[in-house]
């Protein structure tokens, strides 16, 4: 049975969750992004841009994509100082602390990574529901 929450990734939605930070003065999140590898059908400019982005991501991260994979699921963990997060300001990569990236190729692998953070798929939601800062 298809998981309805993870199905949102196939509609190009970002899924996020707040997680336990490493210290009391920090906040922490997980974000899951889907990178579509099956973009070989369209010849329109948008498809070409997405293909280029996927190729760049694979190259820049030295990924060995399994044969037959149609997606990369990028799972980001990061923390941010509570004081900065409470201000209504723009955040950039330099403001993020203790960053970790996981690249997986299946829903089962997503579930395994989430379990390392004591999360279940049911803990995931839209970015605006978790105050995901980026």
C-alpha cells in the first residue's frame, strides 16, 4: 500500500519535521526533497532545467545512483540557534549548524533514516507546519 504522506514527494512537495536538537539553545529539522531522475520524456525548457539540476546534484555529490532508480530522496538534517530562528529574518546556509545529508533511493530507506532521528513518516508534514526555516 502506498504511503499517502510520502506520496506528496512525488508531487514535488517538500516534507519536513521538527526533531530533537543536540542542545537546548538550538532548534532542529529534517527536510526531505525528491530529485526526479525520470525526466527524459520532455523536451520543454522546464524539463531540461530539471534534468540539468539532477545531473549537477549527482555530480557535485559524487553519487553512484543504482540502476533503475527513478528518484533521489535528499534528506537534510540541520540545527539553528533559537535566537536567530525566533527573529523574522532571512536565513542562509551559513546560519545552519551540524548539517547532515542523506541520499536514498527508496521509501524504505527514507523510513530507515527517519528512525535514526526517532521519527515516523506520520511525523512529516508541510514546511509551513513545522516552521522549516529555509
